[in-house]
C-alpha cells in the first residue's frame, strides 16, 4: 500500500497534498491514505501522526510518499532516529 504524508509548514507556499497526488497520478500509484500531520516537524516524531503511520498503520513492504524530506524530520539526528524506526518496520 502507498501512504501520502506531509507535515504542517506555514512557510511552504505550495500545497503538499496536491504535489503528492500529482506524483501518484503520474506514476499510477493509488494511495490508501493521505496523512496531514497538523503538528510541526519541530515536535519529536513519536508525538506526531508520523509515529502512528509507521507503527500502527503501515505494514512491512508499504511505502510512505512524502512531499519533501523535511516533512519527516527537522534535524539530521531526528531524521536518523525516524529512519531507524522506518527500517525496523520494513516500510
């Protein structure tokens, strides 16, 4: 399954959901769910919708499509921690 994910970013002038949907349409991918995380990526990932998506929703072999890498994490360290969890989940 494919999941779209983006986080709240007031500075972003583009519409992330439209970008993800355009990418999916271009590559003929059907999203199971679009997750709009209302919490900023400044908040630790385990307190965001991203955590629920990785731990509770997505299964091994599923794919998370994000608008940009910055939606996943704010810092390199946070990205590494989140990436490890994504790897453990085989997503």
